[in-house]
C-alpha cells in the first residue's frame, strides 16, 4: 500500500473522485432522456480538439473542452432540425468528430502517441492544472444541478408539461448538453475517450436496479461510481493494471452482482 503515499497516485485519486461525482450526476439525466450515446459522441469530438491542441502547442484538454462545447451546441441545433429523428444529431456529430480527429492525426504524426493516451486514459499523469480544471467543472455541475433540481426533474419526466408551465426548455437543454460536454472533455484524460461513456451510464444502470425514486437513483449512481473509482484505482495501483479499464470493469462487476442478487431475491 506504499502507492498511497505517492504524489501521482494522490492526484489520480482526487481527479477520479471528482469525475466519479460529476459523470453519473449528468448520466442520470442523459439516460432518462435516452441520450446515453452522447458521451461517445462528445468524447470523439474532444479527441479531435486534443489532437489540435498538440498540433498548435496549446493546452490539449482546454482545446478538447472547447471542441466539446461547440459540438454540444451543434447537437442541440440538429435535434431541433430533426425532431422526429433526434438521434441523428448524435450520429452526425460523432461522424464529424471521428473524421476530424483522423485528419489531425495525419497532420501530426509526431504527437500521436500523446493523443493515444487520451483514448485509453492517463490518470497517473494528471498535473495541478488538470486537477483545477476538473475541480472547476465538478463545482459548476454540482451547483447547477442543486439549484435547478426541480426544473430538471420536471423537464426529463414530462418535457411537454415543463414547456406548458413556462420552463425555458431551450436554456435547460443547452445547459445540460454543455455541462455534459465539460464533464466528458475533462474525463477523457482520466478514463479515456473509449471508456468515458461508461462512467455516465453504468453507475446509472446499477442505481436503476436498486433505487425506488429519482432522488435515490442519483444518490446510488454516485455511490456506485465513487466505489468503482476508488477500488479500481487501488487495484490498478497494486497490481499494475490499466486504471481506466480497471474502474470500468469494476463497474461492470458491480452491475452483474446486483443483477444476480435481485434475481436471487425474486426467486
């Protein structure tokens, strides 16, 4: 357990705990709106921004964050254009993000190794700037959800009723997508772009099996997420495993156990 005293592990633990809070907090609302795949979409767009950041020698996470925000506005715009087929907006933006990232890879062959670390996560390389950015996003997301909890509850369970009651639907839709973009763009360095959507969805999947109310589903999703992050990081540190993958596999293990326990109780 000497790894606990290592500075890089302490920073990784802090960053992981912060993302373990914000990712499922946004994930609950995305799952309820059937927008689970938006995580993969924004992650791919963020990778394009990261690649551009390395190419022009600007803070990669910051450029990735900017790209994710632009993509969030584009998704909302396309969702309005294709109201009946809203999922098209996700597919279109994902295709554009993958294409742009591929193009930037060909322009910057020298930094592709650095960019690839964002695909699979590099939580042990978090520096103080990364922690401040992740912390800022965590505070922003938590405060917004706390202040607008009732409005968001109404919006996601009955959008038509929310609109009739005078709720500014456009504002909340944009804010939810923007906050999701912020969470994903700072999380890709922690768990990687290929795994980031799992932090948004799997804790929520676990919570929906045990929670009996909306508020409890939020509580349980955060609890499962934090448990998986902490246990996964310790397991990865002790046995020299890939931390991002270990956290995700820990979440999947939790989901399987919960499903078997529920099945056993029913029988």
